[in-house]
C-alpha cells in the first residue's frame, strides 16, 4: 500500500476529471517492467475494483492501480517543491507530486 500525505491529498483534490471518471495513478508504459523501471502517470479513467482508494476530507480523490500499489508498497506520495521564488516575487517555486521510496532498513553492524 502507498501512503499519501495530507498535503498531497489536498493538492490532488484540486484536479478535475471528466464526468464518470476518477483520477488514477497508473503505469503509462510497460517497456521497462523487466528492469523494474515503469513510468507512472496521473490519468482520468474508470475505477477498478482492486484499486487502492485514497480519500481526503471524506471524498475520494485518487485511485492507485493495484499493480502500482504493490510495486511501490511502503512508498509515500508527497508534495515536492522545486526552484526558488523569482527575485521580484511574481513567480513562486514549482509545486508537484513526488513518490518517496520506503526507508531502507538499518544495516546491522558488528557493534549492534
């Protein structure tokens, strides 16, 4: 299962989808599946029974495809900020969504 932070849920909830569809996090390319490199994307699509459902303030905001949820099990979806505000303040940093892998378990040493 993937964890989605409250900040990410709030940002995701601002996205509109065509009537009868939901916002989905799906694989958009299967080319690198053998190497574990699969491109992901947010798309509007049909809900599927085995999706991971993400809610914000009681409303469904995102569906994560089962394959993505399993592949990224333990990862966290969060808001990321890139760049600095412009010197005159007319433009802020770019804000988007990023996926952080789960923390690696600590390695045992001889001193442990």
